[in-house]
C-alpha cells in the first residue's frame, strides 16, 4: 500500500486573519442583538466588541459604529 505525499503545487490550508475573524464575531453578535433585542444579546455584543478592541482586531470605525448603536438603543429591562 502506497501513501501519497502532498506536493507543493496542491492546495494548502489557510487561516483567516484575526481582524476578519473579529469582525465576523462582532457582526454575528450585532445581528443577534438586532434580532433578539435581549439584555443577554446586548451583553454579548458589548463583550465581543470590547475584547476585539482590546486585542486591536477591530477598527476604530467599526467599534464606533457598535457603540453608537448601543447608545441609541435603550437598555432593556426584560429578557
């Protein structure tokens, strides 16, 4: 039985840059918040946005957009 060895011309696995992954995670949390409008969804959006900002993976413009949305949306009292 012969095992084939991958050649250098074959396709290789790639990983997505961290800033794009952070944008995707924040975008998913943003959609979840806009759809569900719960305190939990808001908290999740705040957490992932803050984490992405601290790691330097979210642009200032994207972070400002999320913060504007959160400022314009009143805090929810019911789940």
